[in-house]
C-alpha cells in the first residue's frame, strides 16, 4: 500500500513540475528585432518614439504587455534584450547542450 502511495506522490510531483515548466515557457519575452532602427535604440525615450503610449496601452488591455512601461524608471531593455545580446546567448546554450550530450555518451 505504501509503495502505491509513494508512486502517486511521485507522479503528482512530476505533474506539478511539468506544469510549472510548461507555464514558464509560455511567456517568453521577445528580443528586439535585429534591424538598424532597433540596434540604434539605447534609451526608453528612443523606444517611445515609435511605440507610443496608445499602442502600449492597447497591448496592456489585451494582456500582452505589462504596465511597467508607464514607470519612467523602468528601461525597456530590462525585459526586451537587444537582438545582439539575445543571439549571443544562443550559441552558449547550444554549446552547453552539446557538452552535456557528449558527457552522457559512454
């Protein structure tokens, strides 16, 4: 009886961890596009030249963007990483995955 209870407990733990992992992948923040206009963007005011308060307000109403953009102390690049930084992270992750795979081979 105890073995059956432990099995269901382990199954429940795996289900919760799997659900949390799935939910964590659903809200990935997009990096800035890799075009000239976005590469030259350095400050919040640069972003708000094109991404107006009306556009961001509409996204906020659709629950697609948090209200942090209203706070002048919060830089857009706090969440939205420049395209160069986002692409620089990709090879590291692929390299790490390859290293892990090679360490698992006999």
